[in-house]
C-alpha cells in the first residue's frame, strides 16, 4: 500500500518536506537499523506508530519508496502535526463537520455526513482524493493530504462513513502515542458499521484533541471525542454540528471569503449509497463504490 499515492503525489510530498525544512534524502542501502535504534522509528511515538498501526506503517513505507524520500521524513510529518495549531497545517485549520439523519418511519432512514475543506495557503499541499484497496479489509474512497497515510473523510464499500474534525492539539516532539487522525483509516479498513468501529476507537493507543463523526448504511450515527488519551462516545440520530480549529494567519481574505460555510469547499458522504461527493472551485465531483 502507499505506492500509487507516493508516485502520483511525489512532487507535492517533496514540496511539503522542503517547505518545512525536513531532509528527504533516501538511503541507498536498505537497513533495519532505523526500526531498532533510529531516532524516529526506533523510539517514542514513531515506534508506537509502527507497533500498533502496522497497516498504516506499511502504507507509509510504500508512500516514501514511491516518492523517493526517506520513511523517517514522512513519519516526521505525521508526528509534527500532533501538536495542532500552526504545526497541524490544514489538519488543524478551522472546519465544520455535520451529520444529519433524513427519512422517517414511512421512508428509509439515511445518515449523511459532510465536512468543509479549508483552502491551502502559503505553499501547503492541498487535498487529494484516494481509493484504498487493502488486501485485508474494505475498499474505500477518501479525502486526505498527499503525504498522509490516513483519510480525513471517507466511505467504504461496507457502508461505513467517517469524518475527522480538526486536530486541535496533541503532544509536541517525538514522545507519546500516535496521532489521533489514524483512527479514521482504521475504521474504514476494518468495519462496516458504527458499533464495531466505536469499540475499536475506544481501545487504540492514540492521543490528541480531535472529534470524529461516524455513520453507516443503517442510518446509525455516533461521535468519538479524543481528549489526550481519553475517549468519549455519543451515539444517536438527528443532526450534529461541530466547528473548531485554527483560523489561517496572515491571509484575511481566505479567512473571511473561503472559510465561511456558505463558500467553503466541502466533502459529502452517503454511506448507504457508498458515495463521496466533493464540491470545490465551483464544480461538483461524485464518486461511488461498487461491490
């Protein structure tokens, strides 16, 4: 996994590493030393990432290989965003998440999710759409960033949709647990219903302050709030609206013209139809998953 993404987004990935001053040179000699005693993969949060999220670590390695950058450079990006705020970039930028249930006793109940997608500024890498086809688990279609192993929003062929809200804060540095954003991809790969995903979310070793909203083809919805290493789960139906994150600095036009709900780019998810729609730059793109 990760090879196609790394090849397609190679320029964007290398540009993001250069923008942040992260060395991206890849060693010509394969070695397992970095996994044992390396400063990133061999200790702290990097080691926990590889230990508890093996599938996403495999995707990270494939992404780095195809982009011809070091795995440590990509891992460094994932650990940096845990701090949130300016370090979180687009993952921490102000956004809104909405869940609503439509239908009634006479019409089939249906859950719909949506999330605004903040515009990239100051040379940041923008949003991309990806299809994930794991050897074990569910296929999914997702919105994420070129260097990111996890989805930010997505729906899988089993009928589960997940949206991650802004990453508000986490642990700076290289110690601690993995970033909470990884929960989104875990749910999409492993589960077809909200109940199964909730149990998994409550047990995985991540940290940060971030909210997730889930919905499935039955019409069930729920939210998971990560605070530090604690989790709070709320199930229900009806309408849920969350808003948070950092306003962009140094660009008042973006903050006022593009971040408001009326004008923002956004992604819509329909778990019953297994469909994702993006409204961006005045155009709508709809993508569906077939069994």
